[in-house]
C-alpha cells in the first residue's frame, strides 16, 4: 500500500526566513514524488517533482525539495519565504509499478508572517 | 489552451437528487481523474481513466459513476446525492498516469 504523511498541519515562518514543509512516504517500489500548492479557492498547481536522477530537485517560485531514500522523505524547502508563499501544500507519491495511482498527503498550511 | 475546465463552480443539491459534474481538457491528455477534497484528508481519488472508453475505480468510488467517451471529456455523475458527498471536487489530467497532473478550478458541492 502507498501512503504519504505530512506531519505538520500548520507551519508558521517569518518573511525572509527559510521554510521547510515535511513529507514522508511509503511505497512498494521506486517512488514518483510531487509537490503541489493550493491557493484559496483555486485548484492545485504543480511545484516540482522527483522521478529519478539528482536528489535535489528545483521547482517553481524558488522552491526545492530533497529526495532522501533512506529516510523515505521529500521535504519542500525555500531559502527565503515570501508572504505570497502562504498557501496549502500537498505532497503526493506513487510507486513506479504499473497500475498505481497517486496518493496525496493531508496538506500543510504555510503561513508566512510579515 | 484553456487547460482543465470544470462546471459548475458551485452547486447545492437536496438529498436524493442526481447531477453531473463536467470536466474537459484541451491538452490531449490520456489520463484523467476525479478527486474529492475534504478538510484534513487531502485529496482522495474517486475514479480515473487511462484513455477513451477505459475507466476504473479509485479509493472512494461509491455513489459516483464516470464515463469517458472522448479524450477531452470526463464527467462525474452523482446518482443519489447524500450529505456525505458534500465536498470540493477536482478534476485533473496528465499525459500518462505517472506524469504531472493539471487540475481544474474545482466544484464546491453542498448536499442538504
């Protein structure tokens, strides 16, 4: 079975400080990992993904994420947070086996305080 | 490109009524899916399709039907609405099942 955990419901960070949104996963097989962001009353928007290759993945709006196979984690990071980064963030995973679908985490609400 | 479009944006139903949520994409994507979003539970997969004429159940399919007669359209039908189906519904599409998904703006459904 596949699962995703986002251990923090809410993350608060001051503008200009670095931010981390945590994600851990469980799959049978190699993982495909994604981060999406959702602004109020909008659909989800793609931020970045890890399929294979470099463990450090760079994405949209200055975000990056590091794939750590031994810790089964894929934490989202940004060196300097902006107030406009405040949103709901979702981690998603699926195994590279045929017939699998994506499983989404419960979401983490990020608030960047001015 | 319009991307993924969904109609209606909002809908209020009474228990027992039926309705269809529309979803269309203009990116020639093979894979389409329906999710529901409930507070604290993330997105849960209802039904999905890997191509025209092919559909399958996701994690929470009960009470919902889908069909995929064309590559572009993937409607979701509620057969007999129940209050437990009050949720926000998102349609998504991607080139294939492991690729980046593009989401529609969502339909907020309330069942009284």
